[in-house]
């Protein structure tokens, strides 16, 4: 089951504000916290330990886990090593994320740590990095993965590389997390750059829920983390309503819905008919459920990719079917165009396939 997470950066905030944010996220059933030790500067080991122990205890009181981003030099500076992670256990965190790796063998040995900490591997590297680690027989129970986020515009991952990395990782049945970016103004991350914090570059300016729905739609991402803080309560609430395994679309409506159309769209479950056409994804059972509902002909314009269509009374056998249009085609007057998938989430159409369940957000 997919989980949601937030990020906190204590060096840029106060303990009280971070605890308030954790409490808010817990209200909406967020279960993960990411934080970064790479950007901590000017604090002693004891100060770092004190801050993070307090945050970890607060997070654990809500059943949330906390994982800290580190690199080899950070581990050394804190007096730890790949073979001795006791300092992180003393902070009561649940694991560490290796932003920079070692040599494959050390990561595998780290997964066998006696503190039973999770070792989160950087999922964005590609080029066989994860295969190298797994060839050294790590403790699989303690290995998870998480992509990078990219503060600098145009540096985020391309979808092709993202998919390739995920395919390699999933061959080993490992969990994958990725980041989305809040669109609230004046948010921040670990570095003095404020251009959004996302994993995929194509997500940088999209609403946060569209980013998350796309990540879940790939079928590869298990956990979605909000990289910058502080996300708004509305953003967190919207993410909390997502069902990770359900391909979900918004609709920009072109007309006022008839009662029969409203019932078809929002009250009936949908899945793509198994014998799928290139031209459309068909949800056929609403025509049975609402056989006695009238759907008068309205807005029967030509059909374009992304249109959401309900067959009207003029096509009696099929009246009440819902279609999502995948290829442009003519309309003979028997199909009502109720609206269209917004342009900023049209990429979700690429994840439609036979038998796949889908739904529409209100």
C-alpha cells in the first residue's frame, strides 16, 4: 500500500514549527518523514542528536517513521561508519538514506546493522548501481530505495531514465519512494534555491496532487514524499484522499451535467473493458446500472484525445456507457462530451490499459 510523507529541515526552522507540521501531516495519515543531514552546518553532534531525537519521538507518537539523508563524509563527521551506525539509533531515527553511495559491498554490509536501521538507497543513479548492491547479498528486509529531488530548474529526472531506474529496482522487489513539490509560495528545502523540489522535471510546475497521481500511475512508486515545506493543509488533504492503485482523473466540464451523467461519472465504479480499442477506453457497465436513466443529446462536438464522453439516448443499446477518448474521431451525435482531462494531466492517459480501474475526482 502506498504511503505518503513530508520533509522537514530543522536548520531552517524551529522545533515547534516542525512538530506542528508533523502533527498536521499525521492528521491526514502521512506515515513518513524525510530530513537531510547534508545541509546541517554549524551544529555539534550533541545539538544534532538533541534536535532529531525530539523530532523522532514526536513522529513515532503518531506512528510515523523518520529517515535522514546522509553521505559518507557526513557519517564520518558524526563519528559513525558503515560498520557502526549506533549514533543514528541513539537519535531514535528509523533509517538513513545514502545520497552518495559506497562501493556496493559496504551498502550490503550496512543493511545487516545490529541496530536494525533501514538503509535507503539512492534510486536515481541507474547504471547497475542497485544490481551491484544486491549482488553482495544484503539483508533485504532493511533495503529500501528513494529517488533524488532537484532544486535547480531543468535538472530533474526525465521520465525515460526514471522508468529505467525503477524497472531495475523492481526486479529485486524493493520499495521505491519519489518526491513531489508543494506549489505554496515561499516553501524551502535544504539548500538556498527555491525553484520547486521534485523528482521528475515534468512535475515542477504541476499541482501537487497531479504529480502524486502520476507517480502512483506508473505502478512503480510505493511512497510519495513532499520534498519542500511547508505544504498547505489543502495540499496534504488532497493527497490523503488519493487511492494509490486507482488511476484517477480530473475533468474540466464543458456543460452542466444531467443527473444521469452525474451518476455515471461519480457514482459508478469504472474499469477499462478488456477488449480495448485504440480509440477509447470504455466503461460499459454504467449502461446496465442506469438503463432507465435518460441522457438527452448535448454537446455532441467532434471527439478529441482526452475527452470524457457518455453515450446518449440516441444510441439506445449503449446509452450510459462512459468513454475516455484516446484518438481523435468524428461524433455522429450519439455521444455527449461532458468535458475533458486537463492538459496538465493528459500524460495519465498513457497508463490506461485493459481491465485497469479508474475514477474521477470531484
